[in-house]
C-alpha cells in the first residue's frame, strides 16, 4: 500500500509593513504607529486550519509576540507548533554575530514562555541564511534551536544557496535543515515555496507543484500572514502538518482534550 503523502505547512507571522520590499519606504521607527493586521489575519488562518484539521508551524516574529502575546497563546492552544522568525525582521546580513545571537535567544525565550512549548525551530527573515551567513547556524544551535528552515536552494539576487541539498538533512552544526521547496527540471531549480511564488505563478505550474507533493520528497510552503494564499485542497492522508509537533499537544489530541 502506498504511504500517505505528508506535506509540511508553515507560516511566517509578521505584519504587512515588515517585509523587506517595504524597507526603503517604511522606516522602522514608524512601525509602532502603523495599523497591526497580523492578529486578525492569523485568526483567519487558525479558523481555516481548524476547519481542515491541519496542524502547521508558525514562525513568529519576536516583535509581534511582544505586542500581541495572546496571539502566540492562541496558536499554541490550537495545537500548532510555535517557532521563531527572529526578533526585528532584519536580514541576517545586516546584523552582527552578537546582535543575531541576542535576537534568537530573546525571541526563543519569549515564545517558550508564551506558548509553553520547547521552541526548537527557526526561519530567517528574507531566507537570509546564505553562504556568507552560514555562521548563523552555530548561533542557533547554541541558543537551543534544533532545526532551521531558512535555506532556499536556488539562485536569487538576495538569498539562496544554489547548490544546497533539496531534502531535509542534518548539518555539521548539529541542526536539521528543512530547506524551502524547489521544482527541479534538469539543472534548473525553480523556487516554489512562499506565498509570493504561489501567487505569481500560472495555475499550470501550481499543478506541477501539486504533483511534486505526491513525490517522496514532499514540499515545504511558507506563507506570510498578511496575505494568506489560497489553501490547496486537502483530503484524508494528504493533510499538511507542522515541522515539529509539540509532544504535549500530540498527547492532548490522543486523549481527546
Ligand atoms: Zn518574514
């Protein structure tokens, strides 16, 4: 009998003004006065995931967790994995090693406290773990993280390590790496994970990605919270799930709590 396909569903939780594309037009010191939309958008996602009985991994920005702590508690209570998206949403190449170490420690401490989970996962803002910033993985391991999901194995003008492995793998730093999904045709690698790519590609390509999810490698699709893309149809055995499942929630689900 064929094994059921398992997909990983992940969401980067940040607000609309924090994306790197706006960095040159929305100054960071204006953030506190801008309208927060993240809470309502994440609540919509929580309702959608509950309706489809899907569990996901939420990579939550420390800046957001500090302002809407109840949101982190709601994500955790709903049985999803809480993970870290750093603190300030500055790409790693704009941080010193000390600043990065401080950000990932601080965000993990806050998320552990709010969620009651052992927060073990990290995704870098703007997928900013590249060949030049691989040192960040050592800092993550030192701060208590056990996996990273930041390396996009593609060519891109800002991010990506074009020849990085496509499958989940263990790295020398001791962390597991969960790379973002690509569609490979010969030597060509197309990025397919991320709300942006799913919104921009024609539907035929999305069908290809569906076919890819039936392969043994599966796919990893991050979505940003401000504009969740349409969910793919789910059916029993094909439901996506988070990267790491909080053990206490698995217990709770088993016992019907
Ligand atoms: Zn982000």
